[in-house]
């Protein structure tokens, strides 16, 4: 498939909820279709209205306590074969967007166009009819995707093997646990060869082993050149799976771009500090009698200022300062804290060229290197300090002056390996393990 064909086009999409008014929607497209089949006349009007997007006159300015814009003028496109992540805080509009794309709920305004058969797995609706058995639901879903019975039959064993619910195949789905439903639903959605796979938060349900299986399957689907839209709060899952990310906040698109970059910015959002701080005017720069701070930066190995970096890459924290008089011994140091305010470590400048040596007047740039595979995923804040020794006199002490974020991945060689969730702990070193074995 060509990478340049558009699979999903979303244009100025808005969705308004009137609070206190219950929306008549099905949990999923299968449900909508099933209801439609069972009660044609009643549902015909409803079904038609699902596609009638622009008949609601609602001014952009319409506000009020009972009006909630779940999505507001969101536009983006997804090319065929792309794996795109949708991220954002709780209530950002992610699920609403996926429900509109899956035709489960209509938008208030705007247009969507979809080129290809969609299969979706949403957080509540799992694409099943509760009264039908697992087996019947697999066939129903296949039919909805436009597959012949024979085609579904060919995939049937694979689906059952993936879902591990073989014992319950002839049990109505309403008797399934939510974990079982999601297993079967994911298996169906991923194996029935949709051209576009839409997945909302599936990794939040199920145990770690199943989560891992889903991740691998989605990766395969992406590699086969099919399109995947994936919502998750698990940022490492997003960065390792997705090529591109769309970030939503309060119903609006904040930005979209390469996964690492957007996830890094998302992790840093709300932080007032940035990866670089400079004092151009010496009069207002922090400093004392002997030294003055010029700049503090977080840099990559190649020396670029960096707001976020991969967990495997080293991070440089750098201070640029001026020594104002000859002859003092200086001790620059950094304190690194995480977003819970925990002091992760303190690092002192032990560069043998300068440690305990009097320094001549001039400009200095001192960089401390934090190795890759050491800090855990998440945001960090740096305090930048310098004291003169014998006696110890602070020259500057700037708290939380710069920040940066470490983004995780599930590559080999990281502490978590292919484990799907963030590991606990303040740091996340990739330690060497050896196992002795005897019989
Ligand atoms: N049926 C509904 N009626 C009223 N408000 C709704 C309805 N569905 C969603 N909302 C509201 O729309 C907003 C967006 O919700 P949505 O479920 O799309 O967020 P989300 O990004 O998926 O959040 P989460 O990360 O918590 O799953 C929220 O403020 C939510 O309360
Ligand atoms: Mg949601």
C-alpha cells in the first residue's frame, strides 16, 4: 500500500454534549447494526442521523453550564499504513474521537472521511452482542467487516488461539468477564484483517502477558501496511508502537508530530521550566563575589538543547558561568529531582583538571553526564549550584531552573525490556543479571 494515500481525514470535527441529556447511541457499530436489523423502522431514523453531521445549528460561541465541547475543531489526517497514537489527559476527547470514527456516535460539526474497512476496539463497547455466543459474535463481526463466512472460518482458529477463551466459545458473551470480552474482542479486531484498526485503551485491561500480546499484534498489523489508530495513557507503549502522535487537550488538538517529540512535550506540559535558561544581562544574573551564572541547559550527546530524551540515551546537564576573580577553588554541583520532589541524586564537579584547583578568571562550561538506562521514565527538575571552597561560600543556588523528560521504550537493552508498563522506582538501571543453575 502506498504511504501517501489518506486512510482517515478529520476536518474541523466538533462534538458537543448537552449535560443531563442522555445520548441515544450504541456502544459499538456492531450493536448499532444489530439494533438496526432488529428494529428497522425505529432505527432507520437514528441510523440515518448518524451520518447527518451538519444539521445541528450550534454557534461556536455557544457556552453554558450544560454544554460541553468534548471535541472542538479537531483536524488531522492519517495515511494508509501509518500507526498513529492519540494522547491526552482524562476527558481530553480521545474516546469521543474514536467513537465518531467508528460511527458509534455522530459529530456535532465537521467532517470525517475514512477509506478502508474499520475494525474498532473501544474501551466499553467491545464490538459484541451480549446475547450471542463468542462464536456467533466472531462471525457477526466478520460480516460487518464485509467478509465472507468462509473467510472468517479461515481465521477462526487463530482468533480463538489468540483470545484463549476456547472453553467459552459457545457461551453468550454476556456471561464473559470483562477481561475475557476484551481478549476475544481484540483477537477479532486484529485478526479479521481490517484496513484500519482503531484501539482505545486495550492495554489498560488484561494482564501483562496479554497486554504484551496485543502490543505485538498491533505492531504486526502496522508492519503489514495497515492503518492503526491507538489511544493509550501508557506513553512507552505509544512511543514504541506509533510513528506519529496527535495530542488532544480539552477537546482541542495541541499538536501532532513524531511520537517521541510529542510524547516528550506532553510529559513536560504544565511545567513552567524549560530545558534551557540564559541570563543575558549580568546585572540580573544570579551570582556572588566570585562567580556569576550565565546559562543552564539540558543537552544531548551531540550538544543540542533537549527537552526530552530516550531512556537509553545519555543526558548532559550543563552550567555556563563566569569566574570574576583569579584564585578561588570552585565546586559546581547539580541536584536532580523527579516530579514527586524526590531528590534522585546530587552530582559534584570532580573533573580532575579543576577539582581542588584555584581557577583563573574567565568563562566556563561544566557538563555532568547522566548515563543512559539510569533515570526512570518521567520528568526531572534540576537545581544548579556553585560554592567556593575554604571557606564554603555559595555563589548561586538556582532551584528547579531547568527540566527535561525521559521517555521510555520497550526495546531490548532497557531495564523493562518488553514489559508493557512503566517499572516502579526512582531510577531504572539496566543491571546485568546472571543465573546459576544446578539440578
Ligand atoms: N455521553 C456523554 N455525555 C456527556 N458528556 C460526555 C459523554 N461522553 C463523554 N463526555 C465528556 O466529553 C469529554 C471527553 O470525554 P472522552 O471520554 O472522549 O475523554 P478521553 O480523552 O477518552 O478521557 P480518558 O482518558 O479518561 O478515557 C469529557 O469531559 C467527558 O466527560
Ligand atoms: Mg477514554
